[in-house]
C-alpha cells in the first residue's frame, strides 16, 4: 500500500501561504498581477486558464485576461506581449500553450520579459536553471520538487528516472533532480528497454502523455511514482500511470486528478508573487 501524495491539499496549503505574502505586498502598495494570454478555442486550455484565474482570485492576485481568436497574427501576438511587458500592473505573463500551429511558440516565449516569465520557459530562465542561478522555474517540475520535499522523499544519491524530454517538464525536471544530487536518467520515445530502465528508479516521474502506460512492469517495489500525465479519455481524466496496477507496489504515488496538476497551478502563483516582490 503506497502513501498517497496529496497534491490538492499541498496546493491548498501553499495558496494560504501565498495569500499571506500577497497581503504583505498589498500593505506596501503592490498588487501582484498576472496577465494570461489565451489564443484559440482549445477546450483544455480554456479550462486550465479558468482554473488559473480562480486561483489568482482566491489569493488576491489581480489577473488580466487576454483572449484572442485562433486567427491572430504573430505581429499581433508580439504586440500584445510587448504591452504586457511594459505594463507596471503586470508582474507575470503566461502565454497558454499550445499555440495554434501558424504561430511561433519559441518566438512568443522568448519575447516575454525574462523577469515576468512566471512559466519559467524563457530561454534565459531555462539557461539559469542549467547554470544554477536563481530565476523563475517551470511550474510543473518545480511543483513536483515541492511535493517530494513535503513528503520527505530523499533524493541525494538516489536513482531518478524521468520519462519525457519536453522543455516544459522532462528537461527542467531532470535538472532540478540533479541539483538535489539524484542520479538522473531521462528516457524518451527512442529509449531501448524502457521498462528495464524504469525498474531501476527509486523515483519514477512519468511525463509521457499516454494514458495508463506505466504499469507494474515499469516499477521497482518501494519506488516513489510521480504521475505528470493529464489525459482526457472516455473514462475521464487519467494519468500516464496505471494507478490501480502500480499503487500496491509503490511506497508513495501521486493520484490523477489531485496530484501534480494543482501543484503546477500553485507554483504559477508563487512565481507571480516572487516577480511582484522583485519589482519593488
Ligand atoms: N500548457 C500546458 N501546461 C502549460 C504550462 O505549464 N504553461 C503554459 N503556458 N501552457 C501550458
């Protein structure tokens, strides 16, 4: 029987702390502000953005909502990002991904002022992570690190395996685990003997985007299993991990929903408050 890592509760606790920090900033005349740019009508993106805006309201962060049709040009998107960069009421800017395919995601992310990049995806901030310099950090992998810390999962000297090599999760996750002195392996679609490598992991982090792919064959008894997947299927939202098959083997595991997702959103709030604090 695994311990269930309760991301929902940890995120709620984190929001209480953040609300306190927001009150302190407001007493000094600073209202933290987050601009959210949402292009097109992807239902999942709309749902994420709604939740992010609710979170902001709960903790007292002002949110500025910029919804644009899928037909927006790169120039128009650039101009919108520029106006948010220049707006003193905006401390954090988030461009919801994915963007429609005619838009250049890399150009959009790089155009956000690095100080306002609360997603931690600007090349400068990803570079700072590589260099070990303090800077805004990608919300999902940072949220995972906070969960591991809260549940006292020892990382030093342990084998961590990350499945997935995206810039938004896999790569920054590997760097953060490395920073905590884990021995890190990053696996991906071309990895040979994925189950065998995963079975070496003391900490297994699945960020693949394939529903219930990780079953008992991938898990060493006693491993800590973190499920980053959010897959919408006919049976509802499921993770990358087959929870029913893996939970009896693992020592600790995150559920989906109620695991990594809420922590990602909490880290966005934390990055926004940190950006507002730095702006003074
Ligand atoms: N789309 C899915 N996850 C994310 C995220 O963490 N940040 C942004 N900007 N878009 C996303």
